[in-house]
């Protein structure tokens, strides 16, 4: 492939023109699927009574203690940096930045509380909160500043307390420099109650089009097992030029308040913010000055890049070979066009996100090329992840031939325009962990037993009934998905590997650590760096204890001033003859005692420190079904020793100094 000097210069000019245009306004995306009080403290500005607690932004106090009460409080939480919302260059005319703010909110109150005062999504010139902005002022203004054009504030209020200027105590409103809304919409006729007696999560979409100057607000009840798509019709739609009211550099965030007798907990559980940010005149001037220098640099880089282009060409040929190989594999499912999946997921809209992790993002979608629309889950691998292609290929080449009722079914795949996507059946009841640790609906005993039986059957299939042994390497509650009837489907085969004939283990030679998730990884893996069928059985044991006890294997439990891992805690109770005390207390008496003891002992047997002492998958299935007696479990947990002469798999005596653990959490796949 050759370039003439003339074509090179033309290429440079076109590239620089594209750079200058693209630099005028750039989209910035900030997704928060949860909030961490340790890692996110510097991500936001907090006022006195606001905080992060229980994985949520708490705008006002979330508990009453000796330092403060719940009454007469206000708070703001703003993203730590400001955004340039329009350009000061005349050529940009009246252009204002577009944005999309999608968040999950919960305004909670006890039955005996009088709800109030309110909560707001806020764009403001600074993150400081006005003095005495509690009560009716919603943390936005106060008695002396309300209505002042110097407030430079625009907000969407969710009002739960009626004032003399409000239509009722359950409405949304557009606020401009004042708590007296320029437009309000009552929600009761629409079947929405912002602050009901039973805590309810609501998904909210606030979208602004910088070209048309239209702001729209959508709202829908949020059920974690079935998150809503954005409604077709907005609750509020109004034309407003933000340039008339806000400063050029403004902050995004939230505010809230409580009153003298009206109190509530104002919480934001998730937030996805996408802002089209403009460059300032100073930025553009620097860009113009830098263009000549950049042109010379590009000429030099272009010369150096000839070799790279040739290398990329060879890579493209290799990718073509890979595609050809995939298409020729027997039993390959449907190959989708990228356009089909883009349309199915509403252009991969943030409202369609089911979960995300190190590999990329999973979206909910609807295929409309059939008479009856089919719902799907689309796993989109990150283009920026160097290992993305390897993970994609590994997962696709393993799962495309797997056929079992307790495995998530692969519907199809797409490898186009540099995008890597896998398409799976959509699981309407989400993942096990979201049910297991939900504060609303406790997973009942029948479903827990059904789930464990299904996962055991899937594991037996992978180890004994498929034509190759497959090690999953990431068995955990977040990777167990549930269909409409709560049948378990094992998913996420991103770490799974098929074992060649005559091999009993798999080792990642380039991995400086251990694949898996803390609490589910067998002890021998930290020494051998190898995954075996027995290490998957250990992961299943952790899952059994997690589902029966309702506790995560990765947490530490306190008992009589001593710390225990989950498995050590259950083993201690087994030794003391009261293993049933480890059963999830949220079940009350709604479980079968003999079944619980059997499963707990099975969980301990699978968690045996010595790999060769763990039961085989066929025995596990028979124990769960009741056709085989529960295994004998010693009262004291055996000591793990390495190297162990009793294990049937050879390994090295090396230790691992740098352990890498996967912490990907998904609602689907």
C-alpha cells in the first residue's frame, strides 16, 4: 500500500479539519451503577448533611443520630467538575450543549412520617448550598435569594410537600432560579406517587436537546428484575434556552430537603450522565495555533506509520481468516448484522443497559424481524479492551455448541466494524444475587432449591456430558440468571475454557494471578494458577452456602469477637451441632429443615480444602435430588497443605505474589 506526497497532504488537511470540527463539542459520559463511600468521595462535592451510604447518594441524612436529626435539613451532591455548556465563538451561533441524565431515585418514608419536602435534579453555577435552604426551598434557594436571576440555577423538582404556590404534594416541576416552578405536572392522575408508604424506586430520564432548546422529563417505576425502558411520552416537555439562565461553566447534581414536621430519605441509587461539552474560546485559539505544528508532526508520524499500516493490513487478513473459521464451525448460531442489533437496543441507549463489567456492557434488546418480537440480551465487548477479541473468541468458540436447559442459550453473534457482540436469550428475572440480596422480596426456599439443582445439572453437563470438559472458572450468584419460571441458567462464559483430551486442568500462562472472584476460588488455584473441574466444584460449594445462608462468600462475619469467612462460619456451627443457625434468617420458618441441613453439608463437602476430597458432579446431583445420602463432613475443617500428596493433579510448588481477581457483576450475562 503506497501514498504519494500529494495524497498525504490531502489526508492531513482533511484530518485537521475533522479535528477542529470535532473539538467544538465533545460528548462526555459518566455512568454510576452504584456509589462507593470510599472510592467516590472525590468524585462529588458534598454539603454538610449529604453523603454516600448503603451504595447510594444520600442528599439529606439517612438516619437519625446524636449528631443530627432528620428535620430541617438540606443537602447537595454535585459532580466534582463543571461543564462548558456553550462556546463563546460567534461561529457556533446559539448552540448549547445537549445532555442526558438518567438516574434511579428513591424517596423513602416510614408509615408514620409526613412526607416532605422534596428532591431535585440540578444544574447550577456552583456546588455550594444556600444558607437555611431546608423546608420548602429544596436546597435550591432560600427566603432572601428565591427568584434572584443571580442564582444561575435550573432544576427539575420532585415535590412531596404542598406549598401555597404548588398544585399538590405529588408533582414534578421545572424550576428556574426559584422554587416556584415555571411549569408543573401533577403525578397522581398518572398513577405515580413519588413518596409512597412502601419504598419505591423510580427511573427518571431528563433529556435536553441543545439545538431545539427542548427539555423533556420521563419517569417510570423501576423493578430491579425487570428495569423499565424509557416511556414514549414525556411527563414534562418545555422549551428553555439554558444559555439565558446558566453560567457557561456549570455543575450537574442533585439537591433535597426536609422540613420541620415533614421528613423523608432522599436517595439516588444510580446515575448515568452524558453531556456534550463545548470548548471555550481559549481552547479553540490554542487549537488554531497548534494546527501548523500538528501538520508537521503528522507528516513525520505518517512516515513512521507506513510500517504500522502494513502490520495492520496483515492483522485485518488474520481477522478475516478468524471470521471465515467462525462461519465454518459446525452448529454456529445466527450471524447478526450490526445494524440489526443497533436497532434492537435503541442505538445502545443507556436506558437499555442491564449490566456492565470489565469486558464491556450488556444491553436489553428486542428483535423485530419476526412476527412475535423476541427479547434478547446483547453483550457488547469493549473496543478499547486489548483482550476484548480474545475474550469474545474464547466465549463464542466454547458456548456455540453447548446445549443444556440450565445454560443461557446463545442466539447469535456479530463481528463487524470493529465491534464484537454476542446475543443471548433475555432472562426476565435477572440474576440470582439481585433476588438473594434484595431488600424487597426474599428469594423463597423452593426457588433456592430449584436454582441449586439447575446449576448442579449444568455443571455435570460441562464436566461429563459435553464432548470436552469445560471449566467455567467464575461460578457465582451474579452469573446465574433466572427465566420467567425461576429456572437457573448458568451464563457468562468469558473466563470458561475447554480442556483438550488427556488434560485435566487449564492454566493462563500470561496471567499474573488467578481468574475468578474472591470467595469462590479454590485454595489450590493460588498455588498452581490452574483451573480444574474440582476448582469449579469448590465454586459451586461457595454458591450453595451463599444461597442457603443469604450471605456473600467474600464478606467477613463476626462471631463472639472473631472474624470468619462464610465457609469457616458454617463449619464452626456444624462443629457446635447447630448448622441450621446459618440458614438465611429472612426465610423465618419458611424452609424445610432437613433439606437445609443437607445442602449446608453439601456446601461444606464441596468446599473441602483438598481438591480430591470434593464430591463429583454426579454425586452432587444425586444428593440434591435425594437419591444419595448426604456426604460425611468432619466437624473440624481440614487444613489445606501444599503440595498435597492426596491430589490427583500434578502442579508446581510456586506461590503467587500478585493475585488478580475478577469482580465483574452483571444482571444479565
